[in-house]
């Protein structure tokens, strides 16, 4: 039988609660045993409360930051991970490679002698649908997704040529929808074309996005219009994840407008994930993508529901305003998912990555959104293509401040004097801003004298307003 002291030590190690001054010793009598037991139960309650409070706080931070994941691996999951890493994951990974290899060979045969920049014949397209469905399901099964429930009706390409899918949270989303939507084309990063998946994606006539090329956006938009226009000869549907990145599914972040600018009808498709112990979210704030991939390959069962919403045809007002069209579709999908919309965007994901790489809590240093910061700036700054890089540079300056508290980072006067000249240099500001100038520009508590510290938002806002945007 375990001694009470052993139980307390076990609770301390498992729950990670705060240290306590109370000590527990072995009882020497029944009355002492009762007293000791009461003490153990009291400490146990404290540790449980501390653990619950920590998890509640982390859940709140997760909802505030859609690019953050926090996983608590219990004993069962550790056992599953160890067994999976030794036996299940390697076997499944080899099967996935085999499926992709064989599937790629058959896909290349379907486009042999054809120009993949033009619509394929119905016979070739039908063959690709069969191959994609089989490969998609086998890959999903190797990741523990044996059951893919279909809700609603998948519209034909004649009725709707574009599929809008959200939320995008895992590497499996595209594979699941490739199975459920019968092998649509998609829009993906150009880096994917250089991987072992490249030939398969090329055969699916993927539209590639080069994020490093500022002129690539107009080219991609033109290709999308050519695919989904009313008079387009393309018979294959085009699938797009308008969020542009992966999130933790706590909210729908801002949609990128490229998919909605042609003002063609779209079919919204939402993904409902069902899990108990492991959240397969694959986003910027994930602790380790290698660990997530390993745990995904080790899972015995996942269930996903793919819900096809009715085809959404833009109204006259929406055809005249693509931003309105984009927002209305996003709200419709959020209602179906039962989650709120968020002003976070693709840019916020990159800022969260910068914060995490510099060991800052994204939820603490970035409690605002990139859109809200931009809305406070003059028109010349808000519309400048250099804005994001300048915000990123300021965040790097802020992160390198000496003696900064990483949990709740703020600048005091001594830290400000070190960081301000560096920030001024990065923005080509000839004379570094003073403490009073930043306090006035950011309107901290309404008066400079009451400002004891600055957040990153206040620091960045003042410097961006002072910078030249010519």
C-alpha cells in the first residue's frame, strides 16, 4: 500500500501544481492516520484545482490565438505513442509511400500524351476520380481515419465549379476532401511541386502559389477565373482553403478574397473532427510537428464528418463587392461549425511564428490582430506592401529586449532606451522616438506620465506612425 507521502509526490509530479509548505509523514496512530489522510486529500484537491486552472487558462489562450495548440499527453497516449513509434507508425508510413508511389504511376498514365494546362477528356477525368478516391481513403486509413461521414449533397461541376473548404487544420484535410469530392484540383504552395507529391499534384492540375513572387498573385487569380467562369470548358472542380493556413478550429479566421473575386457560385464544405485524446491540429503554434505526425500515424481511430452546404450563389450586391461576398460565405460556414469568426489572418500566423521562435508566448505578445493594427495607421502605411515586413522587424526588435519577462512581455523605460534606436534604424527613422512620444502616439492610459510599460502593440503603433511610407 502506498504511503500518503508517496501519493502527494505522485500528484505533484503529475499535475505540476505549486509547491506547498505542508509536509506529510508516516502516521504512528489511527488518529494521526486520519489527520494525515485529511491533509493528503486537501493537498490533492489543491493540485487538482491548480491543474484545472492551468488547463482552463491554456484553453482560453488557445481560443484567443487560433494558431496555438496545447496538448496534455496522458499515460495512455504515451503508451500508444511508444507502441506506435516502434511498430504502427513505421508500417503505416511505408504503406502511405507505397500507395502514393503506385497512385502516382497510374495518375501519370491518365495524363500521358495530354496537355495538363488544358481540360482533360471525360474518360481521363473519370479514371483520375477513381484513383484519387482509392488512394485518398487508404492514406486516411493509415492515419486512423477509417470513417468519413458525408453530410449533404456534393454539387456537380455543372452546377458549381468551386469548392470552398474550412477550417483547414491538418495535413489530412486535403486528402479527406480528395476522397469526398472525387479528386478536385486545388491551389497549393509551389514548394509542394518539388516534393514526392509533385507528380500526383501536377496530374490533378494544381494551381501553384509562389509566395515569394509579388506578381504571382495576379497570375493565380487569372487561372482561378479561367477555371470557374460560367463559360469555362473545365469540367474538374477547383477546391480552395480560403484561410490560407492551418488553425486550431476555435474560430474561422479571415478568408483571402482570391477565391471570391470571380464572383462565381461556390459550394461551402466544412470539416467536423471528432477526437477524444489527441487533437491532430497542424498549425504554426504546434509544439512539434514531428511529434504530431508521429502521433497521427499512431492513432487507432479518428472520425471526420464532411458536410456539404448548399451551393451559394452571390447576390447582385455581392457580385459588386467581393469583400461582402467573402464575409457572408465565412459567416455561413461559421454558423454551420458552431464557432465564431475572427479577425486573425494569414499575416497573424507568421507573426505568431516569429514570437514562438523567440520564446515569447504568442497569446501574450499578440493579443491584437494584424488587421486591427493596420486600421489604426494612416492610409499610406495601411496600404503599403512593406507594412508586414516592418511589423515583423519591430517584433524581432521587441523580442530581443533585455530582461524581458517572456510570459507577459512589456517594455519598461530601461528596455525601451535599448530597443528604440534599433527600431528607428529598421524603419529609417532618423531620430529615435522618446518615451513621451510613444506614450502620446499610442494613447497609453490617456497621459504619458501614467505609462510605466509598453506592450508590443503600443510600441509598434507609435513607430509605424512615425515612419516614412513614401
